[in-house]
């Protein structure tokens, strides 16, 4: 994804808590008290978009949804 800004969310029904996203994009993702990922913010810009896209590609459960932000 080459968008300058994007919206992100984690599909909690798909997340298995592997933590690959937190390793790939620690500024974007955190694991909650149950060990499942969530995005720190719903809107991203700059290098955070690139990091989130890499995490989305690396997620084995395809639980990360990254959409270009429309203005």
C-alpha cells in the first residue's frame, strides 16, 4: 500500500495473538491483556502506513485490515 494515510483495524475474530504485528510495527500495534492485537490508533500516516502494511502482509490469519483513507 502506497497511500500517505490509511485507516486500520484488527479483526478480533481472526486474530490468534501470534504477535507478529507488534514485532513488525510496534508503534502501530499492541497486544491486550488477553494477548490479542489491537491498533493503537485507527488512522495512520507517513511511515506508520508502511509498517502497518508490512504487518498486514505478515499476519498469518489475515486479521489486519488496512484501507486507504479518503479525504
